[in-house]
């Protein structure tokens, strides 16, 4: 018999994104990835490091940050790497191989959250037009569907901690910048824009606005009734790709690996926390 889920409000939502399964520069299972023709691809040394962080995140950080309470998981887009921009860094150009490995990686996570799993659609270049590959994955793992019956979605409105808890808005994309001095500009603009639109149509404003895509974690929060209005961008699970080496800003900053949590505490307050690891610089040469 399947386990019956608790009717009590869920006070925690864990967010991961930009896993880019299928990339040799992204997360891979410690046992490797199976190919359609029966072969297997084994992880590189740096992928073994990413795997250790993945294990630490789900095995230590999440239980501690959630106080052992039940949680929802939201994957905020770019599940697989796809075949894009004439790139050669995928370990397979068979999207079935990539989606299959995504299932291998995410099914244990979905078990941890007892099926409370939502899939957000990411970038077409990675996951197919209209998020076709993320929908294929989400349907296979029985991600929670929207009102149209789609198992993946472009956005998610989620109220955390019961009917009086904070409203959260999840969506993959957000503007980027090549300047560290202006890293918070697009993030703050995202919050103020959604507030302005909510006010225009007399709708409730979200207390949390969650975005991804940048592969860099950052947070802006402003005082609001009942707590803080917070917007943040999640870290990723992929190292620098050949494309990032030519982008101003991205080419000289350490990749940020990890995930995020939104939690409603027992006293009714809410906050966000982030698990972020940074890869070290290249080895120094001494002459």
C-alpha cells in the first residue's frame, strides 16, 4: 500500500535547478550513466566532487535545515543539458539517455519528499521547445500536475505552510548581467515588477519570488507585512562550460553549486536559506 501523505501543512520547500544532466560538466551519479546501446559513462574527478556535494545537500543539509520535517521539492528548470549551440560537452546526444539519467538522479529525491515534487520548464535550447523533455520526465516520475494536466509547467504559485502562509512564485528565467556591481538589479526589478502587476489587478503579492538560469545565487529582501518580501536566484549543478569562458563576469567567477530552502518556522515567521559551494581556482603555476 502506498504511504498516505500527511494532511498537515508543509512548512518547507527545497529548490534545486540547472542540473543539466547529460553534460560532462554537470552532476552525474557516482555509478555513472547508462547509454541506450548498453554502454556506460563514468564520472570525472570533478563530477565526483559534485556528487559528494549532492549527497551532503540531501543527506545532511536538507534534514538539518528542515528540522526533519516533511518538505516539497521544486526543480526550477533546465533539468537536462540537451543538444545545443553545436556544443560537444554532452556525454550523449541521445536525449533519452539524458532523461533516463535525470530519472536515476531524481527518483530518490522524489522519494524523500514523498512525491511532493514540481517540475518547472527551463530553456528551450536545453530541454526542448515548450519544455518537451522536462514534460516527458515529469510525466514519468509523476510530478504534481497543473490544472491543464501538464506534469511540468512554466510557473508555479505555491502557498507554503497552510492557507495563512506565504505565497511563493517559481519561474526559471531572469535577466543576467556581466557586472558584479549590478548583480542585484534584475533581481530587485523582478520583485518590484511582480508587485506592481499584483497591485494593478488587486491581486495578492508573493512573499517569495524564486528564479534560476544564472547559475549564481543571490538574494534581495525588503520589509513587508508578516516578514520580508524576498526574491532570490538559485545556484546550479554545472561547472563553467566553454560558452561561459567568453562571457564577461562569468568567465572570472567561481561556479556556484547548491540549492535553496524556504521555511515557515513554528512561530509563523518565514525565511530563505541557501547551500552554496564554490569550486576552487585552477592550479597555480610557479615559475
